[in-house]
């Protein structure tokens, strides 16, 4: 269930890169609304309800890494969206402090950089979006 919610929001934010300019404002507003009123509150509630450091129990799982990546996307999209969620901010900080994650986030690491204009055009062409 957590993975599906993470995938849904990741896809919603990701599609903003390739959506037609005339739809961008409405889709951005919808993504921001759902981020701050649906998805992030749900994850914040989970962390609060069981008082553990991770979404499932008290050890790192794949879903924690997926949530961490989503929080990075949200931060790049609009950092202010994370402001009302102290447990998610603490979660992000905790995960980013793990040695392998910290190394992965360093400049020059394998983390994929944001799409450039050429890649966006190629994606629009592939998805037949003009």
C-alpha cells in the first residue's frame, strides 16, 4: 500500500516535466494539493502512529528508500511542501545520514540528474505529447 501511494505521487510529479505547457499550471496545482493534503499527511500519520524510525517496523526496508526518493522529488518540486511534516523531515534526514545513502547523494554519484531540455523533448515525442 505504501509503495503504491509513493508510486502514484512520484508519477504525478514526474509527469509535470513532460506535460504540455497549457496544462502545466493546473497539473502543478493539483500535484501540490495532493502532495500536502493527501500523500504526505498519510505518511506522516504512519510514522506518528507507531513511533518507529521507519514506515514498517524499526528497520530499513525498500519502501523507506522509495519514500526517501519521493521526498527528494518533493523537495526539488517545492521544498515548502515538506514544512508542515516534521516526522517526514526527520525521516529524510535520518535516511540521508546512512553511510551508503550519504555516499550516493554526493556530487558525482550515480544518482540520476534532472532531465535537461533535450531529454524532455524526447520524452514528449515518445509519449506523443506536444
